[in-house]
C-alpha cells in the first residue's frame, strides 16, 4: 500500500513542482527581455543612435512601431538597445550584491561571536547611508561609467541581502544536523557549503529576484537624474529622462521605456510569487 | 442513553502536495454520560482527529467526508458553524496538549480561564471569578485565591496544564476532550495532574475523551479504551479487558512494547580502563567576566562507563542530562573537570580534539527530524563520516554505506531518498548508521527513542542491543523514560538540578536510597488500573 502511494506521488505536481499560469507568463516576459538584452542591437530595425526621422516625438507608425524620440531616433531600436544596459547592469549588480551578502551572512551565522558582530555592524553602517544620496555622491565624485554603476548598486544592496541570508542561516545553524557536523569536527567551509547553503537556497533565490527589481528601479532612477548610463547610450531610465519633454504632447517616446521598466519589474515579482512551493519553501 | 455517538465517521484530508487521503475510515464510538473513554494509538492513527470531530472541528486541510457525530442531540458534523460555536465550551470543552502554547502570555490567567463564561455570557463576571477559584481548588492548585492573578510564565508546567483544564471546566461542559495533556510533563508532575483530572471528572460527573499514546497513563484514568491504528478502531473494551485480556495483535504489540526484554548482561564491570570516564565536570551556559558560566547546568558530575556496558542517565527536564552529553561531546566545553576516553584525557572543546578522539565518541540526537540535513540524500549523510574520518571514497564508500544500511535494517534503496521521505523510525536508524560509520567506541544517545511511537521505540532499542553485541560498543543512554533505560542499561545514574543524585545497577532500582530517585522511580505509571489510587499523596520535592 505504501509502495503504491509513494509511486503515485512522484508526478511533478505532487512533488511540489506545480507551476501556475501567471508564473509561466511572467517567466516568458523575463525571458523575452533577457533575449533582447543579448540580441537587441542586432535585430533593431534602425541604428539606435541615428536620427532617422525629420519629425521629433513622432507617433506610432509602420516604419517606427514605437514612434520616434526628441531627436527623431527610432524608439523601438533605442528600447531594444537600452535593454542591454538595464538588464546587464542590474544582473551584474545583483549577482555581486547577493554573492557577497550570502557568503558573509552564512559566515557570520556559523562563526558567531566577534566575527558576526563586526560584519553586522559594518554593513549596518553601510545601510544607514541613504542609497540615492550615496549613488549621487559617488557618481559625482568619480564620474559615471558602467563598472562604477555596477559597484555602487552592489554596495547599496549588499546589506539587505546579508541580513536576509544571515537570518535564515542562524536558524539553520541551530539545527541538530549542524551540531552533529560540528561534533564530527567539520571545518567552517564545509558547514557553510554542505550543511547551511542547500537549506537556505530557496528563499535566498527568491530574495535575489526581488533585489534585482530594486536594482532595476534604482538604476532607472539614477539614469533619470542623469547620473546613469551616459549619452549617446541610454538605458530605459535615461530614455524616460531624454523624452520628458514629449510628455505634454502625449508622445509615445516617454511612455514606451516606462512600460518596458514596468513589464520587467512586475514580471519578476509575479514570477517569485508564483514559484513552485518546492523552491520557495524548502522546509517541506 | 449515550451522551455522544460517532457513527461511521470518515475524515478526508488534502496533503501539502495536493494528494487526497482518508485519515479516518469509518469509526463508530459511543460515550455514556460520566464515562471516560481513552483513544490510544501511535502518531497518525487519527486519535486527535476523532477527538476534535466531537467539537465539529477539523484541522486545516481536513474535512468530515461522511458519518455523524451526535453530541447531546446535535450532529456536530452537519450543524451550522454558529450552533457549533455555541456548544463549544458549554457542552464540549477541550484541554490542549501544550498548555504553554495555549495561553496568551500577555493576559492574566484568571481572565483567560473565565473567557468561556464571558464569550457565552453564562454568568456575571464576579460569579465566574468565584467559580474559577472553586475549580482551582478542585484541581489542587496552590493558592487558589490568588494564582489567577499571575501570568502564564509565573506558574509551572504542571500548574499551567491544570489551569488549561480549569479553562475547559468553567462552562460546566458535559464532555471534556483531553488531548495528550500530560505528554509534555515530567513523570513526577504528571502524577499530580492525572490525580487532579481524575478527581474533578469524578466529582462533576462529566464524560471525557482522553487522547494519549501512553497505555499506562490511560489505564489510570479511563473506563474504556479504544485502540486505533491507521484511522480504524482495532479493539475496544474496558480498561481491564484491554490491559489483561487483549485479543487484537496490535494491542498485544503495544502492551509488549511496554515491557521491553531486560538486558542480558554479558560483561562484568572490569577493573581495567573505562571506555569513558567523566571526573568532576562542571559546565554551564553564558560566560561571565570571571570565566565562570552565568548559569551552571552541570555541577561536579562524575561517572564511569566500562567497555561493552551501558550507562543510563535519567532525570526530568532541566536536570542537566542533555548538557552532560554536550559536555562529553565537547560542544559545551566544561569549565572544570576531566573527560577520559579509554584512559586518554580529551580536550574540553571539540574544536581542540584530534580527529581520532572525535571519531571514537559519537553522539546521536533526540529529534531525527532535525538531526538529518533535509537537503542531503541518506547515502550522502551516512557516507560523509566515512570520507571525513577514514578517507573512504568511490566504490568502497558505496559498499560501506550499503553495509551500514544493512546493519540498521534499512533497505538498500533508501540511500537515494531524502530524509523528508522517511518515517520517524527510519530517520532514527539513519541517524544511528551515521554514528556507526565513524566506527566509534562510545555512542552518546540523547533521548533517541523519546519522539518515537512505543512499538517503533522498542524496535530501535532491540537494534541498539544487537549492534552492541556485534560491534563491542558502549552506550551512554540519556532518557526520561525509566522503562527504556531499564531495558538497555547496566547502570542507571539519576540526575537532578545538574547534580548526580545516585548511581544504581539497573536491576536493583527498587533499592534506591535517595528520596528523589525513589520519588522518580515510583512516579512512572504502571500498566495497572489501580496504580494511581494506590499511590500515596505527597508533597513535591
């Protein structure tokens, strides 16, 4: 009887791998933007930097499906090219922030004592600096370039990731299996890698997705303030800023990059909310 | 005339993974007024589910599929929620397993106890308070006039459990459901609580449903016992019938598990080097400025374990028995004293110990659920000590894992499973196999059978005995359960408040001289319906 039951349970749905349609849709949108970030510049109908239309803030048309911008450049091409900056920079920054945060968080939880206090207080200090202000000062001081942007975003979002990972790791650290490993004489690196990390991975990945959204928004904010990606290149935030003047004309040029930002960030949020339970909650 | 009548009850449930199962399969049960019926069975047998159905309540994910639950003329299975709510507390009341979790820590006890009267508007509040004091007195609570003014953290666990009963009794229910109310209590406390429950129920003429997994406890309080397994009634009869003339094989196995075969000691105490010797160990938690722990959990503890023999450590919660295991394993380095393994002095902290010392002494924890990494397969869990201590890799490691699984009587296919896919008993066997993988000489067993069902626990004890015979192991067996300690140990050390009270040979426990150990041994319920009534009343130590 139990044999029959256990066999019947092995379908993906019963193993907690059930996926919802909303999650699938969100994943498709994210995949679309990820592909565009890679191949966007090559499939763009016009060179993104070239003035192709005599009219500025042109309407939607067959030739320029998303209209033209304040100089008469093709918006579709510019949004596709901007995907590379927005997605690329955000992805690099979120990777750096979360890797640093998770590694430090687990180390602090396992080592405890002074190490924990030192790391926690330093990162508390970092997180006490207002993030936009920090970005403004650093970019104003050493100028804007892509590596600087990635660095600033990573530094701003490391403390949050650290707090999250540490809180999870502290819970796992008190489990008997970690105590058994300690009593066996295992080294700290093994404890972190084999005993702690696999058991916090699910929630940490979900957190990483959310942090990616925050970074996209902050990057767009910095670009909007003119501190992000510099002309003639433009990420979505810069595109909004450039075309601000078209707002009063109801030009599509200012709406389209905003829609791009919204679709990406909302999709990431929806994907995380609809992740299969197996990934989201590994306690089962 | 019956007070409650369950007919062909079926309860369905949806598991977390979306699978539908039937957890109660056609149970019928009668409860007469003033009668106490015990539901007994292992975890998952459906005993709590049946008891809750008497209140028309199902836990989240469960639903009553069919059947009727008539309580005092109302079918709780089909009655509207409003009517059920009106009956809860006044006709049917509930005493939870963990009173500590059932009380709101921010409100005075009296206000929580009379809440039932307030919700149902049964009587003026002053009258309810006066009545609560009466109930406190009937339950033999100390200072009945003033105990209600305290907060939940200001009373002991046994008192809190009695207060939870007072909360249930304030509305003069006709039927009280006790859901394992003494499982979390120490034996010396359990006896007082049982006595209080019994006298109050008798005096009030109330009917009761007593849910438990412990036959000996149930024997003291129940008129009738219903044995459940897998959501079905296995056997039903008066307490005497079940205890002395059980007919169903499952009931017999439950009874047999209560009397584990005593250990046939082969090895005489030797005068040579002890396998493990603890000398005057003091340990505690929270380091103070002066290098002394702020809270002393172990004080000047000494014990000796000879090769091939077993030492039982017994005591109530807070007696320091688990701390002793942690101190020996070096997880909580002692501030004073020496720990010798096979005549060789070990460092106090596990970090400072050599790999060889660590290998020879292994520890097995109580909760197999938390002692196995949920993200590692059984094969990896057992294989890690092999690689760590012996450097075994590849095919040799595979072969040794297979051997170890065989030793703990688990099938080979288990190696690919994750701990979440094993039963409690299987997990505890994997837990043991991991300790055995190190080829240890001494294994510290910290309450390893406490979380297991009686029958499963008995089989784990048998396994430990067999392994000892084959591998020449010595166990330090920590438990609060005297009968398991008697079953496996040669010597029993009684601990109280972090000190050793007495050490006795396991076959001469009745000759205890210390008053505390006498009290502890005599408080263990016997499989005998008259035991509680014969126990002399006495003040707690």
